[in-house]
C-alpha cells in the first residue's frame, strides 16, 4: 500500500493537474508549460555541493551536473526529461537529476531537446540521439554511459537505444525508464482510463497529435514499443499501478523480455505519474531513486570490470 504522503500526493496532483483543455492545442501547450514549469515563487535549490554547468555547443544544449563524490569519475548518466514533448527542461527535472547524480556518484548530462509545437517530431528524437553521440565524441567510454528518462523522456530513451543499435553505434551499459511513454498510437487497450492523477486517454492523444504534427505515430522513433528490441542493454522500468502509462510499461517489459533483454519491472502502488520528482516529500520517490541508482551503479560497475 502507498504511504500516507504518497496517497496525499496522488490527491493533490489530481486536483491541480487533471484539467486539460479540449480540442485546443495551443491552450494545452500553454497549460503544460505553466503546470509543469518551474514555480516562480518556489524554486528548487540543488545545494552548494553540486556543480551545474550550462552547455551550448552547436545543436547540443543542456546542463552538466557534477556531484562532490564521484564513485564513477569516468561515467555519465544521460537523462531525458518528460513533459509530453511540449514542456519542461533540464532545469525542471533537477529534483531527479541532481539526486541521481548524488546517489550514483557520477556526472549527469540533461539535454534541453527541442519541444513541439515549435519543433515537432522528429526533432526531440533527433536531439536525443545527437546527445548520446555527442557524449561518445567527447571520449566517454560507451560502457560507462547509462540512459534514463521519464514519460516522454522514457520514450526517447528507448528510441535512442534502438537508433544507436540500428546505426551500428556502441550501446550504453543500461537504461532506466520512469513511466515511459512508448506508444503514441492510442490503438491499444488502457487499464487505467480514469484512475490516473494527471491524464485521461484523450489527453495523451492530444499531446501526441501536437508532437507528431501529422507524422505517423507508428514510426519506431515516435512509438518505440513497435520496434524490434533485440540486443538492447539491461532495462529497469518503474511505473505506478494507477497511471495512464501503466500499460506502456507492462508491454515494454514483456516485449523486451521476449527479445532476450534483461529487464526489471517495478510497479509502485498508488503513486501519481513520475512521482520520483517529488523528492523528499514522498517516501516512495526516494525509494524509486535509490532503486535506479542501485541498478545503474551495478551495471556501470559490471561494464567497467568487463572492459578493464
């Protein structure tokens, strides 16, 4: 059962978030950027022990996060933020990226990929792959790179792995997907059409339509659940049992296992979508971040020893 704080968080998120405009893409984007953006009155403070460096190098934009104690000095976690492909940034997701940097003991690079509707599909997918290639061009050993992302960023995580594999490029050591959005078609059955604290199925379709801008949702770059997953590195998938993207995680786990991919699936009861961002406010957030850190640390250690 969820903790009391977890249950309260689910109710509060439902009250604040679950009111999306109907048939008005521009209003949907405005509201997403307002609701999911960084609050002007209460700004997240990562603490003086972390070093955050803004990066703008060609098409690569984002931020490096360096913790004080580097257990893996040669490793990098590449983190893709969520936001329905229309909102959020590296900055808004610091409650996740800074904590993972501390817990794992490695540098984190969080790219600011291009957002729709100004930059529709496949801009985000292209930027995600470019960020991975950029890291490797910096001389970072592919065995010491891990990927992670939440929601739309979870979809970008899988799409990036598939693209790297198909191009014959080195694959990272592992990947963690937090409630990944890996199917934009809207054609598959949904277990939780009403219990999600944030979205109804129609809301997901509205965000997908804005991002795709007329492109097919059946492209594996848009819906990586439709891709052949054979040969991907180990995956950790976290999802809440009541959220809209529950089925995406279940199907991704099943398909990855069927393809021979080492896959761990952890279902958290009663949490809102991407509860990991709630940090110290909700115990389950810390538990989930610890699980991701343990998984990534394990795979980075294994890869370091394997290629030593």
